[in-house]
């Protein structure tokens, strides 16, 4: 099953576009146009926040981390999400030797 899914992801007839959708939506699909839209900024920010809570509060279980992540995201502005994610992406690319 895993190999089938990987093959489908690599060989499927669709495009991926990185776009801002909204603070609460990580991705969407337009079946007619065969485009999968990924909200890379929110994906990065949500994962970073989630893992940072794990790091700072190892006593919390996964359910508590998910709940705290969700609550914290509500108080963060769109601009903060975009700026932080862009900074992290730039830093990551520089570490890889890219631009």
C-alpha cells in the first residue's frame, strides 16, 4: 500500500502550487484544474509551533499539544505567520547552500 501511494504522488497528473489560502487551511484541491494548493506558510508555522510546545513542555501528551497549538494559532496574526515562515525558509535554504 505504501509503495502504491508513493507512486501515485510521484506520477499523478496534477500540479502543486504554494499559495496563501487562509490562516486555518493548510491545503485544498481544484479537481477540475488538477491543482493541489498548499499553504506552505501555515504548514511550517503550525508544525514549528507544535514541535516547540513539545520541546518546552515535555510533560504534555499529544492531545494536550494539539489543543495548545490550536489555541495559540488563534492568537497569531497572518502577518506573523508569513514573516516567521519566510524567515525559516530563507534560513533553511541558506543552510543548504541555496538562495
